[in-house]
C-alpha cells in the first residue's frame, strides 16, 4: 500500500517535472517510502504504549535512543510490516523489561559496565552500520559518526547511573544494549541486510 502510494506521488511529480531522472526518482521514492512508512509505525507504537499505560516511558525511550541509533546505524527490515513489528518490539520490549527489571546497586553497575564494553567493541568494529539503501562512503563522515557513537553511548550509560527513576535508568541501559546489537554482523545476517560501504567497496552498488 505504501509503495503504491509513493509510486503514485512520484509519477505525479514526474508529470509536473519531467526533468527528474530515473536515478533521482529512485532517491525521491526511497525518501517518500521512508517518511510515509515512519508515520503509521510511530503512531502505532505510541498508541500501544499509552494503551498499555507506558506511553510516556515509550516516548522517553524513543527520544533517548534516537541519537545513538542515528549515529551508530543498524539494520532495516525489508517490509513495512516487519519494520513495524520490530520497532514495537524494540521500544515496547525495552520499556516493559525496564519496568519489571529490579537490580541492586552492584548488579546495575555490572550491567552498565558490560553494556559499555560491548558497545565500545561493537562501535569500533561496525559503526556506523550503514545499509545498501543508504551507504556511508565518506571516511570523514564515518569517522565523525563513530566518534559521536562513542560519546552518546557514554552519555547514556553515565546518565543511567545518576537518574533516580529506576525505569528510566533501565531504559537507557537496556536500550543501549539492544541498539548496539542491531549494528552487529549477526543481526545484519539474520535480517538479510548488507553493510552499504562494504558493498560499495566490492563494486556491488554504485553511487549516483
């Protein structure tokens, strides 16, 4: 449905602006699908969150994790339904786990330490974890996103130590672990994704 609607919009745009090339059309189409695909996904996520009585926690999780995901990257599902399901599992799952997870001080510090070590290692190897649709080729941009990934992860986990609210603190810890997992090669293989920069280097994709 989303694909058909986006193709319809693109065809109208081409009628009005015939100078749009096929390559440009592909970029526009991808952008349209990304934007229109996000709207129902986000609406459903927050609707379910408030229905389950954890809407504000879901909002916090979405805002808190977004910068880390934006810099470190991660896999993308190939269907809108798959993407909707994964997004809800990612954020709602995080919030529900965080709500019922009770850790004593030592256990919390151990989990934070493990999350930090795991995150640093995976960022150093995989971040930014780009995809075939949006490859990150520039070495300068890749270095910038990697450094920012380190910084944001550190800020998230440091904040989790000082935030007095147990659920909010847990959301930051669990969210950082889940997001870090999405950039790993295992996660990419399981979701049938490829790292965009690797495909470019192998000559499997070209930049227009």
